[in-house]
């Protein structure tokens, strides 16, 4: 007799596998063992399991993958003094506030931020932590501790800034480090935490913040280090028109030309935003194999422009979805961002520009492509067991009978019924499984209050 599986989810309204054939199985089931999907199938063939969970009326999708975030910024959400400026004004207002970041703040903000992501159907997230004030401690290890405690699949990126105001950059001296300090710490973090194996729960990438906050030498040396350590590269690019002017004046070229010159045009890289690439630059991104993290709410709130997602996808660029930092987006629901991607694509290109399945594909397989992973983003034997059970019921979904995948993003709002990472429930029946959420929220509030008071923003 066959061993029973660890867990079987059955009776789904639809299982959206995102596998190679893009199978969608009405009434289907998913079997999980040791953190991996071992089988999926149609009704009537459900195998035995130690635990069986019926998910009648629900849609099962692969877990959503967040390709760009600055989790610590949830300590400065909707920060009143920065609400009406452009991107550079917003950054200049917040850099001094963020200079208070320490290990406690990194840990608590990550803990709360990852909970928020899990409730919104996200199972893997990256985090771009680029503020490392002197004496602040080991911030990345602090947030990895939170992810490990919660059981979240985590790709923190070792962000950095080395070009301060006195050198013609944007950030103040208090939050920048030297190139040598940054590279040494990057290597230490990779050696301590990075797991290259399939099913890895933690991978590190290297991530100088942006062309206007690091030296070209740091970009070049970071690319060389990533090659040597075989890890990925991440940065912001072409987020705002002002960046074109800055790059032209400082480096004598466009942002993506600079990106190529410093050795980043490669399939090791994925970039955040990419709102202003030219048509030839889109072709080059595709030829390099460089991924793009599209951040729909951030694009809208910053108000500088919308990324040319249709053109990027048509050129063959891996496009993932990102919620971006809480201080620009102020929420971290990947469901909402995926819906946002659908709406913006149609706003830019008309009703034929995108359907829900493609938006969902960006949020799953597109994200996996950005992170260089082939073991997440789809539900098929051998893939990591990261999945979301979405309730498609009640008032919000009344009448949505003919296409549950379109309904998922057109109806709503919806949060995850169950969020499962590596076979473990992080959200169960809509509730976080981790103990101590209230206590952690109180710690978070205490830090956010301190920061706001210190900035005289209350
Ligand atoms: Zn960002």
C-alpha cells in the first residue's frame, strides 16, 4: 500500500497549476510531502494523506512572488511630511528618519511585513534593504531571523549606498558606507545564509540601491562579486525621469547604458521599476535576460509614469510583480498588486493588452524568473509546495460563475484563506498561524512612534 501523503488539499473549485501546459483542474487536488508538491490531479483520484483539507469553492494558485520591497519602510507608512513631493523629495525627507534603523527595527518590521505579505497570498519575497547606518548592527540577519521564525521563503538583498550628498549623491552621510565595507559584508552574508539548493528558504542577492546613490566602481565590483559567489544582482533603474538627467550629467549616458557599462547587463540581474526604458533598451534587457520587477501601486503613487509591461513581455523580458516599499505603496498585498498590473496594462494598451491569467503568470512564473528559481511559481511534482487557497465566495464573488481566474482579479478585494509555504500553513482560515502577532504589533508601533516623534512628524 502506498504511504499516505503529508497533506492533500482537495475539492478546489479550480487548481491553477501554471505548469508547462498551464493546466487548470476543476475540482482538483494537490498532494504535498516534505515541503514539495508530489502530485496534482482531477476529482475522483484523491490520494490518502495524513492531513486532508477540503477547499470547496476556493481557487488554488501557486504562491505569489514579491520581487521588490523595502520592508523596513512599513515603519514610516503614509509619512505625512513626504506625501506630496516627487521621488527625490520623498527620499530626502525619509533618509534621516531611516537612519535610526537598528536590528530590533529590522527584525520587527520584517516580522510584521512578512505577515502582511502572507495574508495577501505571497509565499516568497525579496527585500531590498539598502539603509545600513553606522553602528546599526546586522540588519539582514535580523530580518532573516524573522523570516525563519515565520517559515517564509525569503530572498533578502544586501542593499547599499556609497555616494552621499557631499559626493554628489542623494543620501546623507549618516546612511552610506564605503565600497570595501559593503563588499565585505555582502560576501559575509552570502557565506552565512545563502542556500543554492532546490527548495531553499533563504537566498541572498547583492543590491546597490540605484545609480544615484552608489559609485560606478561599487556597481562593477558588486557584479564581479556576484559572479564569483554565484548569486543574483538587483537594483532600481529608470524609476523617474530625473534619473535620466542625473545619469546624463554625472555619467554622460542614460541609466541603462550606465547599467551595461558597469557589467550588469546579464541574466544574473533583475531591476525594479524600469518605467522609462527606450524601445532599443527593452530589446537589450531581453537579450541580456535581465528581469524587471513591475510595481504597479508604486508607479501610480509616485506618479512619474507607468512601466511599459506589454512591450517588455512581448520582447521576452521576465516581468515579475513587486509591492515596493511600504513608504511609497503603503500596503503589501500581492493580490492587489497583481490586480494593479492587470488594470495598468489595460489602461495603457486597451482591453486586449492583458487578461488575468497573464497578470497571474507575472506574479508567479515571472517572479520566479526574476529570482532565478525554477522550483517555485508553479504547482507540479517536484516544485516547492508554496500555494494559496483563495475564497471565491460571499458577496464579492456572487455571480462570478464562468471564469474563476478572471474573477480572482476582477472581483474582490480578497485575502488568502490559506497560505502554505514549503508545505506549512502560514495563514490558516484567514488567520496567521504564528503566535504573538499582537505583541509584535505593539513593538512595531513603539518603534514607529519613536521615529515619528524624533522627526517631529506627529
Ligand atoms: Zn524600491
